[in-house]
């Protein structure tokens, strides 16, 4: 090849490379590590979808200060070591400005333990967990938009006591997530002079609940609070009703009722209570629900269904985008954290989030729903 021609081709390649680099440099990278495989795959897919449709809406409207959002997603399979590895990758290789919507108390807890967020000085907004260990003591890098498991436990126990059910058992995942929920129920009962009637644990990333069923059936409580995910909740719900006279089953907010109905059939799922930490997303009675429904219709793949999970991350994405907007055109990770602290009464459209320099718990909203005959949730 002639030297002059080689130089021209090399120069052209450099220009093309620079153009691609400049294009990415103009993006705002928001990273999400979520369980897109494994026992929490359905939940993870909804988590990603909710954030995705909001970011697409923002991009179509011009982005943030003229820059487009690049939503980078990685699958951790709900495995703690993968969460840590992929988060480091998201920070170091992808150059994320902020993070959104991770799942798992133990998974996020390990990020804190290894100081991954602290070392990068990066915000994680709307993690899909209510674990109190992520809230107390105060951690400046995590911005929670959902109520904690202690808040959910308080709401569930209050409802059960109102129904004159005082013998309450707990089925829980044997990890930080499950133990956080168990502690919440114990504290709520203790306030009322009561104790947990019986407990049963199962191993994370399985639906091997046989031993938990046996232990709780032995205690024969009037109601059982389940601190578990979709497959284990479904398996336990079906088995405990065959082994015990338990009258009421209630799960915390991390399950998808349609997935439970699919796994064990609508008749077996009917009547299971599910705590919620977001407003009801199926009726457009507030501005944020209406915005969510319109965005899902426009940007979600055909056949996508509304859910509490996708709605929660849609709200989380709106909160994060507002923080990035307030951080200004030259936003840095530090500026995003400081900007999020100014959302001390941010109305997303009928759902208000409150942060400050000393508060990262944006909401304590809790209500109880029930799975109806067709797998849909009733208020």
C-alpha cells in the first residue's frame, strides 16, 4: 500500500473513532444491574422496563440539558458476587454518572460493605429493597423511594390485628433480605405485646420450602407473613394450605401477583395479600400513574403489562432525572448527589418524595392489596 494512501486511511479511522467517542461522551450514562435471569427474572425485567420507558420519554423530549440518556443494563442473576463485579464494571468501564434500581438487600449490602459506591462517590436511586440495614445507619449514597420492610411489616401486622389475627407466623428467605423482614414483623408484634407464633426459612435462589412449611404448619398460626420472592412464595402458598389451617397469607411488596398466579394457578393464588409501597398503578387517578400508563403504551414492547414493579422504577427514573437536571449541564457524580438532596418535597405527580442532606428515605407509603380471582390485585 502506498504510504500516502495508508496515512489517509489511518486519519479517516481516527476521525471515525473520535466521532464515536464524542457521541458517547455526549451521553448521560445511567447504569442498572438487575436480575434478568434466575428466580427473580420476571421482577428484574419489569424493573428495567419501568426505568427504560421513562428514559426513552425524556430522550424523545430532548434529553437532559441537550444530552441523551444511555441506559446501560447488566444481568446479575440475583447473585451477590455478580452484583459487585458488574457494578464495578458499570462505574469503571461504562462511566456511569448514576445508578438505578438494583435488587436484593444482601446484594446492595455487599456494595456498601466493599465501599463500591463510596469509592466511586456515586448515587444509587430506587433500589428494589426495603432492608433496614441499607437505611440505618445513614448512608449518603443510596436514595430510597420506597418504604422499608419495617414499614411494610407494621402495615401488615396492623391489618392482621384489625382482623383479630394475633397468632402470626413468618416464612422468610434465609439471607439479609429475609432476616430484615423477619425483624420488622417481630418489632411490629412486640409493640403490641405479641411474639411470632412460628418461623420457617428457605435457602436463597431456590423454591425448596418444604422444611419451612413443616415448621410453620407445626405452629399452626392464624396468618403467615411471607418475606420471599415469586417462586418461593408460590410454592409455600400452595403447600401450606394443604398442611395447615392458616387463614391468611400476606407477602411483602417484592412479588409479582400475576407470576404467582401463573405458577400455582389463579384459584391457589386468590386471597393472598400483598403489601404495596407505591400508589395503585392500574387506575389513572393521579398524574404520575397517568404519565406511566401513557409511557408504557408508547415505549414498552407490545404485550407488556402494567405492574407495581415497573411503576416503581418509572418513578425512580423520574426522581433521578430531576436530580441530574438540577445538577446542571456539567453534572458530576458529586453534583448529582448534592442535587438529589434538594428534593425535599418533590411531587412526581401525586406521589411525593422527600430527601435532604440528612435523609435518604423518600417515602413511607404502605397499603395492602389482595390477589383476586383472575390474578389481578384488588385494593
